[in-house]
C-alpha cells in the first residue's frame, strides 16, 4: 500500500488534517457554527469550480471564495443564528454556481466528484506541501489565539461585556474556519467536510470534560477515521469519504451509548 506515493502523501496529510480538525472542531461545536461550516463547504465547492474554470488551482479558488464569505458574514455583526438564517438561501446558489463553472470548463464530470467528495489519488507532492504549509499557518494561529478563542467560545456571558473584542475574535475564527474547510476538502471533499469538524468533537465531549482532553480525543477520532478510511478505501476501491463518515458516525454512536449507560447507573 505504501509503495504508492499518493497513499504515503494521504496518510501524512491525515496527520495535519487531524491536528487542525481537533482544534477547530471543538470550537465549531462550542460556538454552534456547524451550519455555517456546511455552508462554507458549499461555497468552497463553488470556489474550486471557479478555479478550474479560470485556469488556476482549485484550492486557490476555495480560499478566495471562503475567505470573502467569512469576512462578509463576520463583518455583518449579527448573531450567529441570524447569520445562518440569512445565508441559508445562498447555499443552493453557490452549488448552482459550482455546477455552472464546471460545465463551462473543459474538465470531465469525475473532476466534479473529486471536488465534492474528495479523492486520495488526487494528492501529489505539491498538494502535500501546500496542505502542510497552510496547516502550519492555521496551527500557529490556533496556538496564538487559543486563550482568546476559548474565552470567546466557552464563556459567552463574559465575552458579551466586550463587544468589540468579541466581534474581532469572531471574524478571525470565521477566517480560520474558511482556511480549515479549504485544507481538509482535499481529503474528504467539499460537501462532507462538516463531518470532520463536527462529529468527532461532538463525540469527544462525552469522553473528556476538559478542553485539553476534548482536543486530544478529537485528534484521535479524526486520525483513526482518516487512516482507517484510507486503508479500507485502498482494499475495496470504494470512496474514502464513505468510510470516514461511517467510522466517525460509529464513534459518535458509541459515545451516545456510553453516555446513556453512564446516566442510567449514576
């Protein structure tokens, strides 16, 4: 299996994706921004399709579209619930734009599938270097702003006293989320990216009751999902995104069962 370059690249990429998904996923769940994450993934698909149509890298198009959207939503200054209500109508529009851009380009339909659902065979050395570089930038931001993000995400009542600071951190977080979506889409695809940013972190909160434990468990859950998914995909030639989704859903199911049993006997 590791005789193939793309498999080695995918396994290495999985480590960095697990790192950023563990940090960002915990904050996504804490801030209740799962819906916006899903919308960003659709915007990312449209951006990637635009990149294909315009003749540059799909990742560049994803970054362009998701960054612009994150800044626009962040600067609107509304509550996240209102943001989600106001941008939900654009989800279908961005999907339609993505399909339009692909239809206008000379790429085949299977290229659209790789953007939407991911493709391990699409990772080459240059993709890996780009992914690692962007991941390191995001991780540096996470470590630099960790305390402020934790305060802003978990102590909502306290953060409300400083609205200007709260808004700035929210904008930075949304931009970081846009970067996360663009990075992780290379493995699992644009439409299923919310799986890695919501399900593992949601499962981790049932096993760990401190922020450090939640991040650590989320990292393990994501990494197991990606690595085992890649291995099963190699054996069966089925889409890796299917296996990753099934594995993460199984972990979440175990977490719910554990929580239910614990509540019954305590």
